[in-house]
C-alpha cells in the first residue's frame, strides 16, 4: 500500500472526524451511531501509517485525531447548570423508580426498624442503654431540654454556619459508610441501614420518655424528609453496586460494576444533594425554637410532599 492510495481511501472519514471534533458534543450527537466505528478505524489507520513508515506529518495528523476522538468519546461532559438540573430532576428520580424494589426494601428496613425499636423503647425505657451510654442519653436530653445550655445545638458548635458544617459532616459520613458497606454483596449497606434505623427509633423514644416530644418533633420535622430519605437512597446505591459485584449476570466483574454504576451514581448524587438541603434546613430553620411548633410541623408536611413528588413524579416526561 502506498501513502497516496492510503490517503485517497481514508481521507473522507478523516475530514468528517475533524468536523465532528471541531463541532464538539453537539455535532457528535448527530453522528452518534457512526462515530465509535470511525474512531476504531482511525486507530487502525494510525497503526497502519506507523508500520508502513509514512510521512511524519500524516502520522501526527492521525495521532491528533485519535487523541481528540478518544477525549470526545470517553471524556466526561463538562459541568453545567443544565446537566446538574438534568441529573436532579430526570436521571436521579428515574434511577430510583427503575429499581423500585431495592428502594422499598431499604425504605421498609429503615423505617420499619425505627418504628419497632421506638415502640419497644417507649414500653421498656431501659432498652435505650443497649445502644447508648448514660452519658450519651444525658447529652441527648440536654439538646431537647428548653432549659439546657445546649438546647437545639450540638456541643462545641456556635452559630448557624458552624451548625451547617457540623450537620453536613455528620450526615455525609453516615451516608457514605452506608454506601461503602455495599462492597460486601450489599450486606454491609443493609446492616448499617438497619442499625441507623434502630438507633433513630431508640433516640426518638428516649426523648419522648423524657418529656421533650414536642421540642424533638418540631426540630426534626423540617429536615427529616430529606435527611432520612437520603440515608435510604445511599443504602440503595450500595445495595445495587454490591449486588452486581458478586452477581455479574454473565458480564466480567468490571463490566458488571460499570453497569451498576450507571444507576447507582445518579442515586448517590441525588442523595448527596438531599443531605445538603437537609443540613441547610437543620441549621437555619429547624433550630429556630422561637417559631411556634405548628409552623414547624406544617413546613415538615410540605417537605414530605415535595420529596415524594420529586422521587415519584419528576422526569416522567421525556
């Protein structure tokens, strides 16, 4: 094969590739079906030119086409407001609904155990000490006691901004432990989710037994819809990823994980955003004890409605 015949045979595809690369993602979408095959061919053209010792300028041209095509085909889309909105209001809720069985399994494990443990602790108050030390229960009581120095404020935290940082760190650390536990075939995620459900139920019941139920529920009602649902979503993501790590359905383990990641990562992204919203509400609204409890409860009911609408209705239209 001569260089001239090689160029005549392949020149048209090279020129089309250059137009697509110059046009970026918008032009790529128009030739989405053709581009991957053309990219594989250009990689072969580069090998051919190098093995035949063709002109260095031709080899440089093909090498540049190969590198730029690779970046266009496999590179990440640039972060944009439109992409972020698409993630939150289309990809995220669709991914949750697509795997509704895992979502409802995690939901009922968490809230079912929370309710059960709360009922047990209300009936048998000493049950709380199976999960919390006496020192921890005293700190918990102080937080919801209107006469205490740390009323609705964690220890060593001063000001709304500090509280926001505290809640972000606390919520994210719990959520990612739940997600990370999925590497054990999803069992770790379920175990952490179950433990957190029991802990939440026991803590709530102890506050009720201590006589601070109104303070507790007026504080937690505003942000719980976002925070607790996000914990369920992180466990769902860990469950999906862990399951595909061991049950590959005929794919290689790496391909199976990548396939699961396409669904799990939008869920984790949406869950992380919900935790940020929860921390904002918790720091700047929930702690406002001067606002009458009925306003807190009404706000919480609206948040439950919005979260439900988001997860079960958003993104249904193409």
